[in-house]
C-alpha cells in the first residue's frame, strides 16, 4: 500500500486509554462532531493517589514526632512524682539510695542466677531482680593500679574522683575530698550507712571519714561518730565492727588504744544497740530515735549461708536495709529534704577472696533480696527517689568453667553441687580449728553458734594427737557441711596436715567444692573486669547508661541531690583543717 493510502489512525501510539480514544474518534468520524464522553478513572489511578496521600501524611507525622521529641530532650529532664527539674538539675524533696555490691562481677550474677534456677526448678527466663535493672557497666582502675581496691573504688563513688589504692576519701596529693554524704548532711539531708562487714571497712569509711590509708580503722571509727572536722555527719549506722569501738581494756576489743568510742558516740547523741535483741527493738525502723549506732558483730557479720543458722544472733542485710529506710523516711517526713543512704553487700567480696562459691551465691542472693526491698520502698513512697547500684571491683576472677585435666575439657559446670553445702568454707575452718584446739564440738552442732573470731581463719597450729579420730571428724565435717561424700584420701590428709600447708584451711575446703562444681578462680585478689551498673529507673539514671568510668557514678550521686556547691564547701573546710591538727591518721611515709 502506498504511504498516502495508509489508514488514518495507523501511526498513533497506543496507551492505557486507547480504547476510550478509539470510541471518541469513531463517533467523530461518523457524525462529524466531537462527542463529549464522561472521563473514567481506573483502579490503578486511584491506588497511586492513595499511596501518595498516605506517604504525605506519614512523613508529616514523623517530622512532627521528631520535633516534639527533640524539644522534650532539650528543655526537660525526667520528672518523677514528688519532684521537678529545672535547668537540667533536680529540685524538690528526694531520696537517694546507693547500693554497693562489693566484689561482685558479671560472672557472680551468672553463677547465682543458674544456681537459683537449678536448685529451685525455675525456667531459664526466671532471672534475678538485679538482672531486670541493668543499665550499664563501670570501669574501675585507680590512679595507682589497673586493678583497684575497695578504698580507691569507694573514693571514686564518694568524691567522684580517682585516687590511689588504700585511700579513704583522700586524693593522690593527700588532700581530703568532700564526700556526697558529708555534702548531703550539710545540705540538710539525713544520712545513713548499712553494711555486713565492719562499719570501719573501706567502702563505708569512704563516705564519712578521711584517712591516708584504709588500715586506720581505729581513727575511722572515731570520725564516724562525730570526732571529725565537720562534726557528726551520720544519722544512722548499722553493721559490724564493734571491736574498733571498744577500749582495749575490755573483751572483744581490737583497738590499739583505750578510747571508748561507744561512749564518745553516746556523748554525740547516738543511741546504741549491739545485739539481736536490741535490733528487734528497733521495730524495723518505726519510732527510731536518730542518730543511731548499731554494731551487731565484733568484726564482720557471718556469711549469709552461715548467718541463716544464727538468725537469733545476727540481723540480715535485708532486715537492716528495711530498718534504715523506714527510720530515715520517718525522720524526714516533716522536712523539705530527704535522705542519702548507702547499703553495701560487703561480703560478696570476702567470698571472692576465699574462692568460696557457696558463700558467693548466698551473698549475691542476700544482696538481690535487699535490692528488691529498696525497689518496693521506692514504689510505695510518695517522695521522689532513685536507687543506683554498682560494684567497686570484681574479686576472685570467677569463671563458670574449670579445666581439671590436660585433655580438652567438656563444656560443663555443675552449680547443683553448691546446693549440697550448708556452711561456708570459713565456718568449717573455724570448727576444725576449735576441734584441734581441744574444744571437741560435734560437726555443725554447738560450734555453729560461736561467732567467728579472726577475720581470716588461719591454719590450725598442730594436728590432733589422734590422727585417726581427726580424719573421722574431718570426713564428717566435709559430709555435713559441704555435702561431699567422695572426699579422696589425699584431700583428707591435706586437711589433717593443714598446719604445714601454705593455704589457709578455708581455701582448702572451698577448693574441694569448686573443683566438683567445676567453678574456676584466677586469683584470691581483685581483677580489672568491668562491673555492672543498676538503677531503679533508667530514665532518672540516664547519665549512667552504657560503659562509664566509676567516677561518673560519684558525680551522678552528688548531681542528683544538687550538692555541687556543698561538696566544694565541705572540701574547703576539710583542707583548712589538715594543717591545724593531725586527724587523718599516719602518713604513708610513717
């Protein structure tokens, strides 16, 4: 066909609407007039319109929400009930509870959690209260070592500054640093310390005393009851360490001098209780007269695994914590200020030093219980408050694995072994010592009522005159106390001749359990591992989320109570007093 003879429509492109166009054009050709057909829109057209509209609306909503969130972050801080925030700082009445799990590292939680699940038949998702409040971790080095001790660790918390191992709220240049507790007292807050070790031990001492070295416990005791450049800064003290408060002319004293610090405390207004009967008279803090000094053991309160068998002698950490919370709450009901309370699970650290997994899990469980009680207090209290908890360091280099032979190990460890033990290695060492000394006590009978005397149980001086009788006694002690019925002849012989062993007897008992549970330890000292940070409310403790230096914990404590000016004030007073009197104990060169 010639080009001039092609159909009229042969060159037109097709389209989605070609059928509609064809009808219109055919009508026009037939009639000579263009027909106005109603325009039709297909489903595809409306779908595109809908998608476009949805995208516009969704984008607008995202932009609006982002603007609102940014505005909120820039203009306000968390506002829990009972208080307000202004210029990024808290205002109004509030309480701060700081909990220290001395020596507790991440593996302590793993071991204790699995132990609890195993012995009680709980599912694997039934975790500790602590696990539900984990917000971060802390780096722990001191100025003198990559591995800190409790003194430098607690100084980081109390002063918000790094110092050397052994320093009790003293800086490397030997200047005292004002603590959060001292500043809180100056600002009008009530203050308290609750521990299960000696109240003169490093952690509690760092909040209310200043000495060049932690060994100055006699001086620490004097400062804690008010013989201090700032005067009395404590309203409540509950724990052990009575021997440092008694004159060396009396039984039960460990002081180097004849000062009666209990009498000094009474002269400074403290009421004093020293036994379980006195503690029970406190009615869990109801109607307590402050200031209060409660010292319930000559040295340290026994490990929880042992204390539970002496409940008529010693209060628990949880009982002391609840008593302190109620007493401080009542004391501040009519005040525009709240309180600062430090609670320490002190003997987790000692269990680590002793490499005792039985003592370890029971100490962590006791701390977890006290942590839960503080949360309950905060939930029901109508005053703004926050709980922050962390450790000063890890102790023992604990591992939930142990290689016992040269061959490649199987992947096992057995926390159920720990459930068979009813006593700590320390307690068994005391009993064996007493038996060898001639105090023939039936294993786990009346001897359990005798409070431990030395802080670190030493090896017996000499073996029993009857080796066979001693072997039988040791076998019964191991069976009843540790639940071990397969002790080897070599293990028994080692205990019989423990006076010749370089390890303390308690270490030998603890190792017997650890080997069977396949729990590992790398040291009897501290380690440099990062430790966990916990909080009752992650929003209130937001500055501590993530991985932090331990000094950041100390800075948060004083900022939460708005104490920056008071910290500077008390620090200046402390520095001025250094030259006028020697109150910080011996210098490191003495």
